[in-house]
């Protein structure tokens, strides 16, 4: 990891060095980013593709370390030395930059129409009037399963909750595989891969999320408690000692072929493809009855905005329009399977597992994690509390109702939505 | 007469010069940050400005259940953490030292080194190694217990609310038992032969000799060890953070003052850090430790009898 980062930094400086050699009339755009891991993709694929189409504009991708990014970017913006293009973290961190006037309003940028309102929600003002970053990628939640195990036990991919639990029972009765690979030690697995994974089917995706933010619904309502009731039912299907099972433990259990189902985020695809020796498939969170509308968590993760102080705003806008185009989406999504383009136009992807995940967008409605927008601004922090309570529910420490009540009480203490 | 004509002693400036480096360094790296923390805890960030709010942050820490429940929970856990150390680490340390100082023991140097080595390991290594040892999936603990037929007693200790804190305390004891052992060992070695010989002449040998002669002589060292343990435990953070993460799960059952402070000060995930509340918690930690040390200095240490040889 360190060597990788070092290489990335060295490469970054070498590009910076050669940038000076560009023709004098060329405009050079600098991209600020924390994604050092993506340097090769930018350098070898994305930037050449853009420069071939737009002669006269040179682009330099200059990442900094993820843990330093926010602080370094803030300092550079204050000093006026930040790059023209700024990779945006989702929600409050970028919103703060926009409010300070560091990010330009991109609502009218050509290409923004390629994105759905959900995709744009991570980089909008609370009222949704102004957008300030072009959405780049999201991660989708679902379940990855061991195809060989399913074939051997004669289980078909579950669509409804009853089928899902029937499948789990069958795997458990057989005994060869641990039915589900998940632990509660690291807490966030229970919340992110559990609650936020299956929840949207209960609270009806965006409808429920918007109602929660508006204050029309509460976390103690039936739709928000029900996912906890399902989570509580997962306990018998988890491996021995799941209370002390960490996230890497779960990954290893699954890729070693010891577990049949893995509650997943699509970012696992790249790693699982290289490690698992068996065939894998994926299915979206099961619905109550066959034919019900399904909802998936299609969580916005990374975007790109324009430095309001950029001297090359026009060239930068050309670049951002290209980032919003299907061309960019195709290259990006194929280079990083599991990080899906948020573009509304379908992107052709090679990886079968990634294709399966992204195909749900066609039949299900997308939403983002319920706790991320607005609701995690205060103390106690709703996202962190959701981690703790989700693990408590699976461990059996708290009943679903008690957990929901704790979360709502915490939220009530600081969040007062205007009715 | 003679005193009158003696010249006035010159100002002894060399004392100041010799003290200056230590005073300057100590002020710069200890006193100023401490004062800064105290000051920070009296302010609050309102609309991007630091505003003086008096003791408002402390009122919130103790009055607002969102903070006070967490604080008391952390303090309770921290106290338990300390009790385990006092009941397990220090008696074992004394016992090991007594065994090591026995002249008939062979390989004493080897045992001494082996027991002391974990102390110099990094917390990260200790936390990670024990997480693996106790892992229900790949750990050696379940297998070893299986070999002696005790598999049924194994549970995922670090993941269970009722055991996690005790398990972590014992890991910390394992790591640090070398320190009391070394200090007591040194104290035992410094007991003069004559005292021991005199005891033997009076017919006090073996265990009775330890209780009646040696233990009273090493009591001041035990006092020092207790206070070191107290300060170390109430400042602890690293082991919990590396083994359980900043949220100190499950269900905050391993949350101690250090992790509570960390979350408040630096934030965690979507939680934004609040340096002012963090400073208020740090101030409370300082006061708790200061109180404990004062109790020791004024009530305990003054009553310990000292023997001069």
C-alpha cells in the first residue's frame, strides 16, 4: 500500500514536472483528488481519451493521500493554489466548500441532465436548487452468493424474503457452508451491509428517506423498524462467534468458499474476482412478495466540481461536461468494476458480476443511505448510532423497537425539521 | 561580627541557567498545551468564531444525557479497567518478582526478559495479535482449549458486551505485567543481606519471611506502582482503539475516557469533531488523574513507613 502510494506520488510529481513542457497556448487543468489508487486509470485511459477529443486542453491528475486530502485541499483553496477541478466527497464536506464559495454552481452545466435527482443529491444544497459537482460513481448494495454452493444444494436465487430465508435454512441444514458471512465486531458491517442494504425495500427508498428528513416519518415507524426485525432474524445464520468476526474475516470466509451468501457492497467485486476460486452471482435485497417494486441502495460516493477561483473555468467546464458524458462513464466503470457510473445512459461493462449489480438499476428504484444527507450533522451522530444499534439488534442486545427508539430519541435531541 | 563583614553572597545566577533548559522545554511541551486545553474547554465555536462560554461545555457534558451517559459509561469502564489492573497485574507482578529474586531459581535472567518483552511491543501489534489469537474463526485459542477439552468454555470474548472489557483489561495486564515485576524486583534486591540474615536467625524463613520482612520493605515501591497504574489506565486509549475501533464496541461496552475523548475531539466517520467538547473531556480526565494522585500523595504516601539502612 505504501509503495503504491509512493509510486503514485512520484508519478504525480513527474506529470507535474512534464506539464510545464506543454505548448504555451495550451490550457492546463489540474485535478485535485484523494484517489491515488486511480492514478494509472486517469493517466493511461481517461486523460488521453479527453485530450484526443479536445486539443488545446491538457489535464493533470494530482492526487494527495486520502487522510490528508480534506485538510490539504482546504489549505490550498484558502491560499488560492488549488487545482481547477476538485474531486468532491459526498454530502456535507462538499456542501461546506460550496457555501464558502470555493465550488462553482454547476446546475446549468451541459451534461448535468444525464443524471437522476438521486445521483445529484449528494452534491446539492439542502433545497436541491443548486448542484455543484458532477456525480462520478456510486456503490450498490446487494448480496453476492457462491454459485457453486447454490448449484450443489439446488437453491435458486431468492426473490422474496420467504425464499431468502428458505434458502438460508437449507444451507444451514446441509451444514457444508456457513449460510451468511457477516460479523458484528466492526459494527459498520451490520449497519451498511445489513440495515442500509435491506432497508430501502421497507421504507420505499427515496420516499421514506425524504419523509424522514422532512419529519413526516420517524425511525420508530413500522417501515423503519421492520428492517431491524429482519436483521434480528439473521443471527442464527451467521457463523460461530460472529460477535468477534471482523470485516476482513467475513471477506475471507466468503472468498475461501466457507460461506454461501455475503451481504455486500459492489466495491468488493474487484477483490472477490481475484480471490475467489468459485463462480459468483449476485441478487438484490429480496422483496416481500414476488412482483413488488424493489428498491436498492445506490450510494453516491465520488463526484467532481469546479474551483470557483479557477482561471481556466471555460476549459474546466468542457472537461466536466465530458465527465458527465457516457464516454467517460464507460471507461471509468470498466476500469473500476464495482464503482458504477451514475450516468442515466446505460454503460456497457465487461465484468459479469458488475453487470448483474448495475442491471438492478433498470428494475429497481435507487436511493442512497438514509443517514448520510443532513441527518448526521449533530450529536449524537445518527450514522454512528446506527452502526452501534444495528450490531446490537443482531447480537440480540437490543430489540428492534428499543434500537429504533434510541435512534429517534438521539435524532430528536438536535434535529427539528421545519414542518 | 564575622557575619557582618562577610560580603553579601552574589546572586547565584547559575541555578537559573541550569534550570532554564528543563523549565523551557517542560513549559513548551507540557504546561502550554495543558493551559491551551483548559482554555479551549471554556470556548465554543459559534458561527465560525470561538466565543467564550464559561463553564457551559461542562454543563453540557454533565447535564445533557447525550453526553453525560457516554461520560459516566466511559468513567465506569475506566474504573473497572483500573480495578482489574490493581487486582491482577500488580499482585502477579509482585509474585513474579518474589520468585525471580529467589536465589535458587535457574534461568532467572531468561524469565525476566521473556516476561518484560511484551512491554516494549507496540499496542498495534498487541491488539492485532490478541484479536487473532481470540478469533473464533482462525484463532489458536479455540483450538488450544479444544485440546484440553474446554472448548465449551470458549466464546468470542471480544465481541460480547459482558466480557469484552475484562478481556481487554487482561490483555493489557499481559502486556504490562513486566513493569511492576521489574520495579519490585529491584526493590527486593536492594534489601540488605543483614536484614534477611537477622530474620533467619530469629527463625523467620520462607513465606513468613516474605510477608513479615520483605513486603513491608517494598510497600513504597508498590505505592509508586499503584499510582503509575492509575495514571496509565486513565490515560489509556491505544489498545481499545486498535482492538475495538473508535466506537469501542460492542455497544460502547469498552469505551474508556480516552476513546470517548477521541470521538468527541476528532470526530468519527460522519461525526464532525468538536474540539471544545473534546477539551472539556480532556480537562475532566486531567482533574480525575490529578485528584487520584493527590489522594495518593497526601493520604497514602505520608503514612508509608520508610526504612533507612
